[in-house]
């Protein structure tokens, strides 16, 4: 197995090879890659792939990871049920 065959975003099934190809085309931050590949838009909202992607951007650009824009993180940070938003508590769906 080649290292490019690694799945980086499991939610959106994005492989490292795709990410590297778009970085080579000039995409240089998380939000740009998110728009083109949907990385970070799955059910985990990037918790599974954001750090890996930022490390790859750091490696490719030579910038320290702290200088790479981590992208926009919108609430809720974690998926929640609508009932929690509406009533402020878990609602039994029965
Ligand atoms: S692993 Fe990328 S959005 Fe979940």
C-alpha cells in the first residue's frame, strides 16, 4: 500500500492522494480544501480529519502548523439533536 492510499477524511471518503493533488494546484488552507473536497463537512465536522489535513498543509507549504489557518469552525462543534436546541434538553423521540 502506498502512503497516498490513506483515507484522511473518513466521513467524506477523501484520500491523501486527492488532498496532495489539490495542494499542488495551489489550494493552501483548510477552507479551500473543504470547499473543493468537502473535507471537514461530514458528521464529525472535521474532528477526525482537520488535524491530519493541517499537518499535511504544514508539510507541503513548509509553514509551522500554528501559522496555517485552521478553517472556520461553526457551532455546534459536535452534532446534537434538534430537540436539544429547541427545548434545551434531550427529548424522548417516542
Ligand atoms: S473525518 Fe472528515 S469530516 Fe469526519
